[in-house]
């Protein structure tokens, strides 16, 4: 099948690789422009661009895919279908109308749950135990198009968003190839989403990472797991920002009360609104990530030190 692929992040790479491996004719890859990255702010190519170059696929990087010149470029490619995975721009109806079989999206949730920009992260933050991927034919709404195929998986109790994202990327790639095969043969019929069952996964903001120690330990643990790699879960310690990268619910330790005093230095356990949380890997702002034991030794913790500020 003659296809155009629109995608940008590492999550999209396995899908592009599987499309090529399955023998599809990928006429072009459309991705975001190169952006400054790292401390040196050097221009860096998106992961999808690097993959396309490796396969010798033409790359197009418009600032806005809705502009007339971008629309004309896509029209000249005459794709039978387009595939979009994490492209990073809203696809206008004028682009959707170009391909006879439409634009197929790989979405990292079991739609209609977790429509939006951060489905993997928010599923973990909100304590879901199962998730998956859905292929759908996009329309002008926010992840509201008709569903094509789904694949489901459990979320590990200690799995973070980066780890889950890798698994879902591989699942989505396989599901997309099956979807294309089914569309080509006419065996797949779209299923309308139940809007009344929809939940949303909004774009992550820096402040989403701020920890409220009055909340239950389990919820804070989910926040730590879910908000990786950005914005990360963070609190303050002696007036400086402290990122928590790995934690564990400390069953049977501590009493309800909030405020976040350090209950013990070995292991490093923090009292929460209910239950307690053991810190495993932490990072002071401007320093390296270290095991919590090394942090406790280096900071010479005293009794009843308090992390962060509680919220009313």
C-alpha cells in the first residue's frame, strides 16, 4: 500500500519500522522541524527523521502541516492512506480528505478512555491497572474517530511511563500493520466511540509534578511512575527542588498525618496523608540522580526533616 507517515517521537519509530518491514511503500515521512536540544541547544533531528533517513525515505518538515504548500506536497504523493503516530500537530480536515482510506492513528490507550496528549502517563498517574493501544481513523475531533483494532495489556505495579511506553510502541506497531492489512482486504469495519465513556489525558504541565504529601502514598507513587521522563515528580528539601525518580509504597510503616517528615534514614521513608513512601532514587536540582541511601548519607539527615510544603 502507498502510504505517508506522520510522526515525531521515539514512540512512533517502531510503527514506521514495521510498515517498512511489511513491504508497504512509504512515499514520505512528515515530521516536526529539527529543534534545539540539550545543554548546548544544538539542532537535533526527531527520532522519526533519523529512522526515515536510515531507510532512505524522503523527509518533509513543515512548520505547519495545514499550510497550502504542505497540503500541495501531500497531494502530489497520492497516498492510499496516511499513518499518524505522535506527530505533534492537529491534522486539518483538508489533509484528512487527501487519502481514500483516511488517516490511521496509533493511540496509546483503550479508547475512548484517555483521549488526548498524555494517555500513557495519565493512565499510570490515575492508578489504572490495564491499558493498551487502539488504531482509529482520525476525524476533526480530539481522538474521537472510529476505532479499528485494539490490543490490551496489564500495567506493572512498578512500571513507569517510559517502560510502558516502549511496550505500547511495539504493540501499536504490530497492531497498525494488522490494521492496514484489514483495511486493504475490507475485513475491518470501524466502530464508533462511546462519547459518554470518554476520559481525557491533557497535555502535561510542569506543575503536574508537584507532590502534595497530604495525598495517599499509593497515589504519590503513581505520580512518580507516571510523570517520567517529564515533568517528573518533585518536592522541596531545605529550600531546593528534589526530584523523586523511583519509589515504593512502604507497607505497614508510618501513620496518617501528612506533612512529609522523613521517618527514617535507612530506608528513607516519608510519611504521607495515608501510608508511607520509601524513596529509592532521588536527584537534587543541578546534581546527579543517586540512590536514596547515598542522598541520606550526603545530606546528614536529622530527625523529623520535612519534605516540601503541604497543600490546604
